[in-house]
C-alpha cells in the first residue's frame, strides 16, 4: 500500500465570544473517519482517562480537533481533506461540539499525532 493514514490533533483554548469581523465558508465536523473511528469513540476515550503524554488539565471551553491526514508515499505529499472531529470541554467532560470561528476566538495550545496503544 502506498498510502499511510495518521490522525493529527490540535488543542485550543477558548478566549472570547463575538464576531471576528469577517464571514466566509466554514467546514463542519464529520461524525466519523471510519466505522470504528467515530466522534463517540474519541469522546469516550477522552472522558475515560487522561490521554495526553504531557502535563495538561482541561479548562472549561477547551477544544480538541482530530484531523485525518493521508500521506501518499509515491508522491511524498500529505493530503488532508477538510474532515475533522471536534470536542469541547464543558462542565467537566468532553462533548461532541465545535466552535464557529467567525464568532469565537480560540488559540492553539498544543498539537501532535495520535499514538495508538494496543
């Protein structure tokens, strides 16, 4: 197979709500990357234990986005469709939700790639 799949995660901190001064087209999250990698799977995993390998304690409003990355070994290029799964930390748990980035300001506080442990 000449294609490698990975999942990139990006962690954001919620800063403020309010129109940022521009409009445009925004992509919405998907429910699943595959039959097993669903938004429910990611939510349940995040709520079951601390999944991070660095010192992090979620704050109210934190947002994590999981994005599917496809690496084509033949062309040595990464392809990324605008498919992502988004969770927001609310009332002490991760919930399936996303921010409208035209009306909410967030800042990146961490990123990396998922490591699957069997």
